[in-house]
């Protein structure tokens, strides 16, 4: 049985050209901080990668600060300005929520779009300068957030805006200035690069405090000898993501076809966030009464890999905080799966998913006809 991978939002398969670039980089010798010829060659590889990531984000290379993950970039953004109070949306990734446990949450509507009037109220209510964190595309639903408007509101209140663009990179054009963001997070392994490489893009003139101190790497914002092979892979993946942005339309058509077929085959399934603008690769399907983890296991047995919309901790199904914020009750918020397509997805994969999903719904959860 060939297995079908529809979990790109968790981690995309490494693109072959990225792998080739990384294999070549394994032969580089030396430390990029060394001044000899070996070191200078390695430095060139790191700086080429920086330029490629900068092009993807619409910024100058000097604005790209490499980190060990998207998680670390989010931590650097939020912890880098200790004088500012944090305001974060209720649907952020755990790496933002756990970094700002006491921060007020910007609520979202039933489609999962941040409520900008609430943001205005939260900013007006607090004392002192703030830092707002609002993601560009949600990892569970794909719903696109009104980042440019939020940035304008933030700036009118003297606040900075951080945007986690991990799930938007390669799916939407990125441009720091057009978004109005001051800080932007990207991660390599969601765009066909390796895990363990991320970046925080920083607007000119801002200087977050370093989380990791030691050497002078990344202009003292992130000490530690660079993960050269990982960064070369990140650069190659960023170059391809930019080139292949038009492929997003193909994925949107595939995703829309998937949802149309699901509606026909399993009418009780609900598309979460379907009323809002979404990135074209993601579908969050809620099947009332069917725990997400059980759905994931049933689909895995049928050879189709997807994620539960909810995280699983210590064997227990945890309701999705994203779906809960969208107004779903605890049971519903634990009954969703996320299907996420990417560069290697095709119509055959969608057909396999729909057949497996319809079979699962039929066998296990559909009430017998009266
Ligand atoms: N932000 C979002 C929206 C994500 O989906 C993820 C990964 O799932 C991250 C941040 C974390 O990125 P990384 O896996 O590189 O730490």
C-alpha cells in the first residue's frame, strides 16, 4: 500500500533540490566566523542562504536573523522586548501562547478571524507600550488574519506588531513592509526545508534582547556556531518557495475539490473556517462525535497521514484551543482533523483521502438509518 502524506503543516517533506544542496554543504569545512579561506567559504554559504530567505520575506538580508526553529524565533520576538506588555491572539501557536501565558488574548469570530475592535480595546486598556502577536495564517484552519490592519492599530497605540508567518510562507506572498509588521517569524521545515532552522525578520532600527548569549553570531542576537547545512537547506527551500508560489493556486483547487467531495460523501462533516479567507493548502474538518485522534488513527490504517486539530498529551485528547476560541464546545473542539497539502500532493492523494474519510465515517460514526 503506498502511503499518502497530507500533513504538510506539521512538516513538509524535504524537496529533492533542497536535499541536494544540503548534501553538497556537508562537504564545507570550517567555522563561518573563521577568517581563513575555509571559514570565508562557509560564511558565503550562510550569507547566500540569508539573501534567499530575505527575498522570500521581501526584506534586506541584514534584517534576517537565523534561529534554531520557528519556536525560537517566536520566543526571541516576544521575550526580546521585556519593557513591553504582550497582547496575543487566542489562536496563536503554542510557542507564542506559552511564552505569553498571562497576556490578554485577542478573541476571534466563529470563522477564526481576529477581532480588531477587541484589539483596540485591549491596547487602550493597558498601561505602557505593548507588543502584539498575530499570526498570518493559522496552522489548524489556514484562516488568514488581518495583519496589516492589526499593525496599523498597534502602531497607532505605540505598540509593535509581531507576525508568525510560519504557515503563510510559500503559500502567500510575504512582504514585511506591506504587512506593516515589525517582526516576522518563518521556519524552514514548513516550506520543504529541514527542521531545526528558522528566522526572525526584524524591521530596521529594532534590537530585541538576545535569548542565547555567547559569541557574536547573528550580530549578537543569537549566539552559537551556525547550523550551516540546515541554513543552506533553508535558503534553497526559500528560493524554491518563492519560485513556486504560483503552485498555491493548484493546491487551492485540489483543496477545494477535496472539500466538495467530502461534503458529498459525508454531509455531517463541517469545514472549520470555511467562511473566511484561507491559505489554499489547509482543510480543517470537524466530524461531530468522532474524536480527532481516533480519526487520525483510522485514516493512518487506511494509509493516509493527517493530524488531529487537537494536540494529544499523555494519551488524552485535548480539545483544540483554536476551535474552542472559534466558539466550539469541548467535544466538538476535540473532533477535528487537519488535512494539509503541499508540493508533492496530487489529485490521486485527494481521492485516497476522500475514500478513506468516507469509509471511516460510514463504518464508525454514522448513526444507523432508522
Ligand atoms: N508557528 C506556527 C504557526 C507553526 O505551525 C509552527 C509549527 O508547527 C511553529 C510556529 C513552530 O515552528 P518550528 O516547528 O520550526 O519550531
